[in-house]
């Protein structure tokens, strides 16, 4: 409860986003849960402090999947903060090297719910070339919700359902399809990125905005932008155009590899 007796609202901080490292924080009161640690433990703490998040308030780390841009710093940070790491069974198995010596790892079943510090957290399956990748929906005590989906080739009906009614949604806007096609990547990599188990384009994210739109949707954040195949302006424009078409007042923001983006609810 805050000074006025109302339960705390959720906030989200996209501390680092992209193929050079991912780190997201969802905070409720003085408790924080981190999603992925794809930067060094030192850099993770520096970014939390830049965003006004106390590392001592971190209660748990959740992993989305085992790729190095999501797990490279998890071992050192989990040990330093002495917090448990939760992941799907497939991710725990595939990331066992990145998790060695971590005292507490917990399996989080897809679709099941976990309660941490007043937050209810549900993992939902995403479509990516990893063992058992997931996204997360957080529900807070003030009836608000934050949804995070990245590293998915497509948005399945189950993903859209999991994100519906959220107040803050972070959604992957990995590439602009034209930049990817014309860009420097070899053909196999272009095909992998654009595949149904690859990464979501600006256009695919924008096409889902109508399905994600609810009266509650306050902020929509573009995640995991490619530095070769996208620009912040293109991702913003794609999402803003979709929001404007619906006449919604939703705010659009773009996460970055270089600096934290903090999203608060009024
Ligand atoms: Zn990634
Ligand atoms: Zn990945």
C-alpha cells in the first residue's frame, strides 16, 4: 500500500534491448523481477541504478530462452544478488552451462502462474528457434498488467490472448522487412530471421496492434530492434500509425541497446 492506502502500480523498465543484450525489469512497490540478463552483472546493476531501481529489491530473475543475448550475465548476477532463476524446463536444460553454480533454479511451467511480491506472473509460449521459449505477463495488485513478448517469429492467438488487457506491452519490432531484404546479411540468416521461428518485423507487430488494443493499453514499447535492419524511427512510425488508425491515445516508445527506458502508469 502507498501513503494513500492504494496498492502499488506496476512499472516496467527496458534496461537493454537488442541482439547485444537484453534486460527488462518489472517493479511493484519496492520489489523487482528481472526478465533475462544478456548484459554483464556489473552493467545490469549500473542500468538498474540509472533507471532508479535498487538491485537489492530484485526478488527473482526469469528467462525467456537460452540465447546468449538473454543469459550471458545471469550466472554472476543471480549469485551476486542471491535470487532464484525461473525458466521453462526446456530453457533450464538448454541454458545449464549459463546457470552452473546458480544455487536456486526453478522450473516454470508454460501457462502456470507464479506469485512474487504481490505480482502474479504467467509464462506463455513464443515461436523461436530455441528449446522452449516464452514471454511473460505480470498482473499487479492494482489490477494492472505488463506483457512482454520478444524473440518470436509470429504472434500466435495464444500470445495475443496472453497480452490482451495489459497496461504496458513490450513487443518485438526486430526488423523492417525492406531493410532486411536489402541488407548485408547472408541469405540463410535473412531467412532465419524472417521465419516463423525467427524475429518479429515492425509490420507484423503493427498488424497486431488492433488485437492488442484495449482501453487499458497505456504504453506500447518496441523491443529488440536490429541495428543493421531497423531504425528507431521506422519502428516508432509503424506502431504509431497502427495506434492512430484506431484513434487510441496509447503512447508509443522505442527501447534501446544503449540506455534504459522506464515506463510508469499514471
Ligand atoms: Zn534475442
Ligand atoms: Zn533469441
